[in-house]
C-alpha cells in the first residue's frame, strides 16, 4: 500500500513539474504569437483547433484511460505479461482509427472550412493537422501503459520535447510566413504542432521498448479477444463522452462569433473577442490547473489499483486528499486573478484590454480545477455514463447562453454561462462520487479553510499594491513581484491552515 501511495503522489509531482515547464513555454509562446498576429489571428486558430480536438479527444481519451486502468489492474494482480498485449492491441486500434480519421478530414477539408467553420482561411490549418491524428492516436496507447504502470517520466519528458520542437520550429519560420498572410501563418502554427507530435511519439516509443525489455513476463496471459473487447468497452464509452463534449465545444466556437454578429459586432471584432477569450484569458485561467490535471491523470490507475485489490479505504483516502488540494488550488488562484486581473492583462497583452474578462473568468477557477479531479475519479470508478450526462448538461447550458445571452451582453454573457455550467457539472459529479463511495461533503477542508486563505489573499493584495506599486517605477516589474508575493502568500497560508491536507 505504501509503495502504491508513493507512486501515486510521485507521479502527480512529476506530471506537475513537466506540466509547469510545458505551460510556461506554451504561455510565453502564446504571448509572443498573439502580439505578432493579433486577436483576429488567435481567433482564426481558435476556429480550427476545436475540429482537431474533436477528432483527437474522441480517438485518444478512451484508449489512454482504458490502457491505463487495465494495466494498473493487471499489475496489481501480478499479470505483468498482459500489460504488453494490452498496449499492442490498443496501439493497433488507435493507429487504425487515426488513419481513417485523417483520410476523412483530408477529404472533407473544404466542406469543414467553408460550410462548418464559415472561414476558408482555416483550410490550410486543417490540412496541416491531418498528419497529426494517427501519430497522437498511437501516443495515447503507449502513454496509457506508462500511466497504468505509475511511471509517468517518459510521458512527461516526451511532452517537453514536443513543446520545445514545436515552439522552436514555429518561431524560427514565423517571420517568413507573416509575409504570406494570416492564413499561412496560422497553418505554420499547426505544422509546427504536427512535427512536435512526431518527436513526442518517438520518445515514448523508445521508452516503451526499453521498459518492456526489462519487464518480467509473469502471470497468466489473457486472450486477445477478451482483452480487445475490454479495451473497446472502456474506450468507446469514454470516447463517446469526449466526442459529444468536443462537438458541443466546436458548436460553441462556431456560434460565438455568429451570435456576437447578431448583437451588432462586425466579423473581425467578433473573431477578435473569441481570440481574447480562448487564446489569451482561457490559457491564463487554465495554467494553474496543471496540478489538478496531473492529479486527475494519476487518479485513474491509483483508484483502479485500489478497487482491483478491494482496498476501498485506500481509494477514499486518495480521493479525499485530491479533492482537498483541488479546492485549495481553486481558491488560491481565484484570489490571484481577481486581485491583479488588470495588472496581469496589461503585463501580457497590453493592447488587448483583457483585464475585466480575466476578472470575471477568475470565478471559474474553483470549479474548473475541481472538475478535472472529478473526471479522474469517475474514470477510475468506471463511471463514464454519469460523466457523460454531467458534461452534456454543462455544454447545453453554455450553448443556451451563447444563443440567447451573448447577442445581448456580448462575451460577458458567455463567461456567465461558463460559470453557471461548471457549477452545475461539479454538483452533479460530486453527487455521483458521494453515492459511489459513501463519502460526505467536507465543508471544513473544502470551503472554510480555502475561504480563509482567499480572504487573506484579498487583504494582502491591497497592501502589496500600495507598497510595491509606490516603490517600483517599472509597472511590469512591480506586477511580477506583486503576483509572486500573492502566490507565495496563498501557498504559505495553505500550508499553515491546512497542514497535512496540503502536503
């Protein structure tokens, strides 16, 4: 039990460290890119990416979770020989599905760009995404193996390599593409992503080959038909959830500019608003979620392992600790973004005036971070149906707001819908988890203690602004110092107030 717990915590720490590096690189890259191509360019990229996400998440999410869960279960039972067979069969399924999807996107590219996205400039970006699909699909099977083995180092390393290659390539060639126009610039961004994915696959495949050479072939070898059926059963249910939510996300991205148009904005202004929200504000809000995302990833095999051994107290302890940390993270970063929204917006995107949008979006931090942990818990307990229902409910709420509220209140109407939808989804998922595990609501550790930390941060922010703002002449340096102090106060307060729950 002790070894399993250490692996679970260690895996989350490694993924968090890698995620911080990746997101820092990606964040600097996004700031550079957005300042170069502007809000309209970011909006154009934001139109094409949901199509890619729709295909990729549908293909990969189910395979990765299925391999992760089944690998953890087989290792817990001592059937090491089955893990390689599981991975190889998943690799074949994912690669075949990815190839079919690539051919489909290639043939339907003009239709998607002109009819669905309503912007012919997205065609080149869509075509640049075609070779990515089978590569990422194959990655998901191998990465699922390492997640299930609770050895996440190869996955973390490969993602860092991918990010470095992608960013380096795009930044080296961006100057040439800018002379050709916005359409070619956005296509270059996606080409860089495709080449980065090739390097990602190469790293994890090499690591997989070496890992399998030193693995013991112990246990009872399962039949291919049974293993294949188990992979498909799990993968299809999770992929169905991701497919529906990705379709909903694509509908949102397509509808937002149109409904802004209905409210009186011109097309360029509508696309720019979408670019500010999805290309500038959303990455800021999601940046700290690297911790909760890592928790969600490592929770799947950790809970599956505990359940396969019928050690339910261990599963509940892992769930409780993860939820405590997720609520704490949500309150801390809501305090950061709420306190310094204008300063952060001016520091990173001086020309775009995103401060008010960032302030409003800060209220979603708690629910976004906690929802990621809920997803990992539900996948660990094989509760894909319940997860699907809650996700679809949230998507429907957001689409309703986009259709009816956005033409009246603009992008603020969408932000309001996002806040309400995340609250509803979290409540539904919490109900499912409580019903499954018998765990009660821990108001003290989930709300009261994080709430105290949030209040401390709000008060300290005023002092930081008054003191640092008067001492420092350079506004950018003072913003960095104030935000750094605020984050430090948040984590120190969490350590003091929450004790072992924040270790």
